[in-house]
C-alpha cells in the first residue's frame, strides 16, 4: 500500500449530520469517505428520506440526490430536516438548481463542466457556496465532455478520439476540461473543491485519476461511471478503485451499480476494509471455494451464516467456514471462530480451541452461538480479537470425521492401504 497523497481538505455537514472531512495532509488526513446516490425521485420527500436513512444506516458517509427540476430543490428543505447524513445536490444543465439547493441548505454541490460551462453562471454558484461555506465537487464524465450541441464539432472530436490511441485523446480532453473549469474557481479564490473524472473503462479510470493526481492537489472523488449491474459492476469498479486506493490515490469513493444503492455502500466498505483503509464493523467471513473433497452443503451454510452474522455481530470477529479437513485446520487457527467439516459433521473452534463436534444440521446454530458468546467476551474484555491459544492438529481424514470411516467399517478399503491390521 502506498501512503495516501497529500491534498487540501474539505468539510461538509453540520452539527446535526456531523462533519465529514475529505482528504487532507498526512497529520490530519480523513479516512476515505463512502458515498452513494439515491435511486428514487427527490421530489418524493417520504421516499427520498426513507432511502437516505437506509443508506446512512448501511454505512454511507455522504448521500447524493439528483435535482433536475425546481420541485426537487423545493423538496430539499423537508428532506434535510429528516436526515442525519450530509447531502450533495447533483446539478446538471441548469445552474439555478444549484442556487436553489444552496438556499435550501444542502451540504455540497456537484457540477459537471460538460453541462454547465457558462462562466457567469458558474461564478454565481461559486459566490453562493462561498458565502455559506459549502464545498463543490467538479465532476467530469467521459460521456459529457464531448461537445453535443454542435454536431460537426462532435464528429471532429470523435474523429480525433478514434484516430489514435484508444484513450490518449480522451485523457487529454478530460484533463483540459478540468483545467479550464478550475481556472474559474481559482480566479474566484475558491478552494473548497473536490474533483472527479470518471469513465466506464476501468483502465481509463486508473489512467485519468493517476494523471490528475499529479496536476491537482484537491481531494479526489473516485468512481467508475455506468459500471453496469452488480454482478459485473463490482469487478469493474473494484479493479479501478482498488488499484487507485492501493497507490495512495482517492479520498472519497462511490461504487456505482444499476441496482439497489445499498449494495454500493456494502461493497465499498468491504473494499476499504480489505485494503486496511477503514476499521471493520461487523464480522469478517471467509469460506473455502469448495471442491471434490466437500462433505456438507457448504454453499447453503455459508449464505445462512452470512445473513445471521450481518444481523447479530457488530464486533469485527473473523469467522471461517471450511468444507473439509485439508485447509480447515489452518483457517481455523487464523480465525476467531471457525468450523471445518468432516463427513456430515463439523468441528467448531474458538481461537484455536475445539469447543464442539456436531452433526451437519446443528452446525449453523452452534457456530452462531459461539460467535455471539465470543462477541460478548470481547465486549467484556475477557477476550481479544485475533489471539489464537493452541495449535490445531488436523483430524485423521479417514477417521471418524473422514469419508473413509464407513468404508473401513464395511471392509471396502484394504487394511494394507490404510496401514492398519
């Protein structure tokens, strides 16, 4: 992991929502913030409030809402009264929506240089935000920087883009658009800015953020735009964002799915946990991928364990669910609570100590019981996470838990092969 780059720092929120800091120098650097966006209509106050509160409960630090129409900015007044997380107004095409959102008390504005380029309009938004200490995110998207109004100009730009290197022209265009737009902010002496430059291509996303991190000292908001459904979008997003974060680039992130945004929050947090950029909240579940050695219904067991742990465990207990005696013992040593299966049975360990040997239909409840008990001990100060106490000795794979046991009893395996008389 490369240390995170030094940036300016911005702050958003208030006493009611709490203050979220983004970026900063090493001695005062904020943790990487998780952002998502509502999927419903902002003017639907009750629905929007319910969605924002659900996303905040899932762990979102910041929630963005779209405000394409006046009725959306009018709804912000009521929405802000009923939510407890900083809200960003996403403004496209009409600068007046930004002014209305500021007047409503929103905590941050997002502007797209590809859609609002009139300097006087941008200046009016900057002045309004400066007066109220509201930060602005300048967000460039691959799909919005190419000229749309003049078809001939668009054809010429596309011609340049496809004529050479796949991403060379687009990289230059995105950087130029950012530099041009940031000139307006610098002329107004407005530094309360976060910037982003998104693409649907993970490789281009890595390249563009790497380049702008060299040219600007503003905090960076990372994202892959139009990533697709969760099933494929998670790969597309984590490849790009994980690479950048591991290289010290990025101060706030959004994983984008064509799905329920709660999955965006959950997957973003898991990525940050895995990279050591956030302290884990809740259990960490590991499980074997299964193979021909498996002797229990591991797929079902893992999913049931996952659901129960999400509801019951808040302490970052490491839980291992392993399907056989080959890798199970090693993983059980590394986990706080673990089970590895034999022939329709499971051996359960707590920090390396064997606590149970149960039939398959009792594995789930006994494992969860041990997780809850261990969590209680941690909270009482009677146990510490990550401390193993004994070395686990793997059971004989052809013994009582192994698949060979029944064969031995029925004399279907030769004694010479077993090394027994």
